[in-house]
C-alpha cells in the first residue's frame, strides 16, 4: 500500500510544497523507526587468564550484577586450548586448533603469523560481519600474542574485519606499551591517568560509543590485559584484599601421583616461599580485575544512557583459566584440568531473562557462530566448528538434542637445551620456576574430550608421548580431579571415549557439531591423533618420561 496517494492529493488541491512536507514527515518517521529496531548491537569483553574454578570472578561484583544477574551465566564453558593465542584464534575463527593451526604463542606456532593472516583472518567472524556491511566493527586491547611482530607486518597490519582498530602490540602489559591505532603506532608510558591500559581501553570504548553511526548496529570487542601478569593494579586498588590467599581446595599443594609425569615432577609440599609467592600473585590478579569491573560499569552505563542497552548483547568471558598451587604447580595455565580449561561466560541481551544459570556445554568455538547468529548470518555457510547457543539464551534449548562433548587440544613446548639451574631435568622442559618445578614440556601434548550431559560428567585425555598416557576423571564423584580412573574404568567406556576423541580430533565444520557415535568395531590408533598438528615439534618429547 502506498504511503501517499498523489492523485488524491491533487484532487484535494494540495500544493507541491504540502506534498513534499508530507513525504519528509513519512521518511523521518520511517528512519526513526528503523533506528529504534535495528539488528542487535553486540559487545564482547574478553579477559586474559581469568579462571572461574579458583575464585577468579569473586572481585568482579559489578560485572556479575550488570551482566550475570541481568542475564544468563553458563556454568559449563570450556576453551579449545588452555593457552592465550590458540584459544583466541578459536574464538575468532570458531575452529578447534587442529583446524586453525595455531598451536602456541609463537610465530613458529602460527600465532599472528603471515600464514594465519592469509588463511585464517579472512575466515574470522569479524571478517564476515564487515564483509556483509551491516555492522560497524571495533576492537580494542590484546589481539594475539605475536601481533605487531615486524616479521609479520608489524603494527601496520590491520586484520580483516575491523573498521576501528586499537590493538596492543604483543602480550599483555599495563604500562609502557604500544597500540596500533588503525595501523599507526601510538606509544604509551607509565602515567596512570594517561596510560594504564585497562582504563585506556575503557575510554577508547566510550569514545567509540559516542562517535559511532546510529544508523548501523555495531560489534565491539574489548580485550583487557587483566588478570594476566605482570598483575599491575591501578594505584587506587594496590592495597585491596590484603588477607586474601589462593583457595586451599583439596587439590591445592597435593601431589598428582597418578598423573602425567610433568605433574608428578612437582615438589610436594611446596616450599613456604613458593606458597607466599603464589598467594601474592593471587591477590595481585584480583586487584587488576577491579579496573575491569570499572570498565564493564562504564560500558553498560553508557549504553543505558544512550538508550541502546536493551538492544545490545553483552558477552563476558576469558581466553583460558589459571592455577595457583593446584597439584603443587606454582602458577600458570596449559594443563588439562578444570582450573585451566573452564572459563566464565556471562551474557545479557534481548530476549534473555535475568538471573538465569545454564548447565549446557559451551565451548569458546561457539562464540563466533553465536555472534554471527545474532547478526542474522547463517553459520552453516561458514567453516566454523562451533555451534550457536543463541536459542539456549532465549530459553529454547533442549539438553537431549544439544551436543554432549567438546574437544580440548594442547601442544607442549620445551627448550632444546637443559636449564643450567635445573640440570637434572635435562632438555625438553619450559616454564620452570626457581625450585625446578616446570609447567610445560614437549610431551605435554594432549587432546581431551570433555563430556557434560544429563547422564555423564567425564573427561578423557590422551598424551602424545611414548606411553600414550591416559587420564580419565569422573567429575561428578571427583570434582577436584584427585583420582585418575583410567586403569579402573570399564573398558567399554574407555573405548567409547577413545572413539569420541578421535572423531572430534578429525572433525571439521558440521562434523564437529554432533556428539560421537559409539562403534563397537572401533579400535583406537594413537598415531593418528596428532597427525594434523604442525610438524615443527621436537622429537625429544617422545623420550621424556
């Protein structure tokens, strides 16, 4: 039906000026209506090394109130790899590491390498958003650990997908860093009011929200340095939490007697100096998070004032977990246990009822597909391994039809030479502390299937070493993973988990989105498990025991 009948207007004797005014009024009303009902805006806030298993969310009081209490908190969210660059690559591409080929935090491991830039960056979800032209896209903060490396384009390289680019050069810092501002270097010093990175990211984000176009929806990704080392708190928070200590859970300062050799080599009990050091680090991590809490408050407040909050999805999560003293490992990530692979996931937005918790199994490869789904794109037209959980947030999920298994992959790293301070360990280890407890090694290379369903809460892991060492945990009976039941579990269950792991390790795209199907004729071949990883791994890992 026509908005205006020119013949009727002529018969009524209306002048051309009246007609023009009428048309302008109609167009204005239509535009205002379009502004009121665009595609939803999307904000992704990504923290660095924020655990959920050992109390990492406790200092984030405002974040829990403004996002979690206002929406949904997922209680079973896992990363595809417990290390920054592989995990972030999985978030951006929606792919498991065996498909995006980023295996560690180095250029050699494909972290922000030229190969990544050519083959994977065009397949990221921001690239899809930008390609279709509907969304204006904004990034601020840590991208990938080797971003800005001069061997891979330096800070002049602006990845596909980003209209507004404010990316940190290299790894997390709080002062004395360089940002790439749309491909131009901007150097920062150590003056708190001008340079403290978490606050700088908050201010840049607010500036974008004030200057962006109101005619198009936006996607904004803010990637904070906190709570990653060096754990530099803002001055006003430096003395907070004076009595807080790392939680003394049952696996704290406990010898992992039935675990992979790397865990067994940790000294138990830890020295008093090691415990004091990790307690201090734990407090410092919490202090850095208070500025993240402020950032969340500022962003949510700005969206509220502008009237955009009700039409904006806000997602809060982390790239991996962390440990401080569990199984006598001083502090790091990289391990297969819950404290390193489980992360927070809080979401608020349109059609999400407040104060919800969800037990659905989510992986960080699902973030990209979900964001594309929110934006109206068909995930099946991509090569992403993950699944959209948009319908779950809207209360339409069905656990009987949702996947029950996700994959976790990690490739260990080690040094080719022995550490002079720890000669007895020999070559092949890395991330060693002064008391010669090492957090990584060449043969700390593993793949796990993490199963969460109404019937099971299990983890099955295989190591790529000369033993093909296996770890299995029943998380219902043993939430702190104290007992490896690989030798006592029913053989049929073990074979079934073998099969699920092999299926996920060889999956791509659509085949990653369905649970494994048990085949009684299947026989596990460990030689096939890690065949898709890059070939640079040093064979010395096979001889470590």
